C-alpha cells in the first residue's frame, strides 16, 4: 500500500473534487485519477 495514494484519497474525500485535489498536490487531474485507480486495484 502506498501512503501517497492514501493521502490523495483522503484529500479527495474532503474536497469531493479531482481538480481541487490535484491543485493541493501540485499535479494534474489525470494523475489523481491514475492514483485512485491504482489504489482501487
């Protein structure tokens, strides 16, 4: 399990918005989506 992915997931739960989470982690929305998909697997 990757702590970074869990941090992204927690932030996404708080914001309920992929774009806001991406801004919080200084990355793209696409990367956030990929991290969540990896976490789901």
